[in-house]
C-alpha cells in the first residue's frame, strides 16, 4: 500500500474523505470543516481540551504512584505465617534473592515504565511550548511503544498466584495497593487515550498557514 503524501504547508487533509484544502484563519470559538464532507479538519480548542484532560489524568496517576508502590499489594499466608509485601519491597526481595529475571520485569514494568510514562505525558502537555513538535512526536511514539509492556508484570503476577494456589497451602489475599495500583494504571490509560496526537503539530500548522 503506497504511503499517503504529506500536504504542503498551509494545507490540511480531511481525516474522513482525504480532501486536501487550504487552512483558513480561525477566530476564537470557530472550527474549520471540510468543504466536501463537512468533517472537522481544524479546531483551535482541540489541543487545549486534550491537554487539560491528559494532564489531569497523568497528574492523578502521579499522586497515586507512591501509594501504589509503598502500600502492601498482597498478603501471603502459609502454615500460619503471614508475609505482607509491597511492590517496592517485593522487588527488593526478588533481586536480593537472586531472582533477577522476575525482579527486573517487576522493576521495569511496575516501577520505572509507569512513572516515566506519566512524566512524559505531562511533559508533552504542560511543557508543549518549550518542546518542538518533532520532539513531542518522538515522546508520544515512545509512550505508545512502552504501553504494550505495561501489563507484563500483571500477567506474571497472575501466573505466580495461580501457581502457588495449586498447592492449597498458601493463601493469597490482595492488599490496599492492589486497588491503588489499578487506579493508577487506569489514569495512565485514560491519559494516553485522551491525548490527541494531531495536536502535536498544531503549532507548526498554525505558523505555516
């Protein structure tokens, strides 16, 4: 399939019918619609709305992050002995015990990537004026790439819990961090879904039109 050609500066392609048309100057509250199908091709308020939603969700995720990492995420009871572990202490115990593969997966997917993703989403929204469109685009591509690895540790945890359940000697119960971590992941997903990648190039299109 041939690649779609990028329209020259000052021109916009309709996202529905593909018609190439010249972008007109818009006043506050106005939107540009396609001359053929009537779809919205430019909305000056689109970026502000997308940035506000993304920033709020990312900020909420950052507020929940320390609680999701520090609070107990599960309690394991075996033969009358209870062991309470958080994501941070569990990662340290795995690495200290020589379980490098599992420990690194939890460290990267549960601690490093979620934090970097939330910080990156805040950077391309709140600091958009100090970042070039190409740098924001590269940051957004990195966010999309890391999203596919965000649930790897959750899958691994589910497999481990199912495995220890087979012995009927270990009882695993979720802790308060399970809900907090779930809410943090939800905020991260909402921030990614609400961000409009087309808004990355709004500044460049506005300057060239």
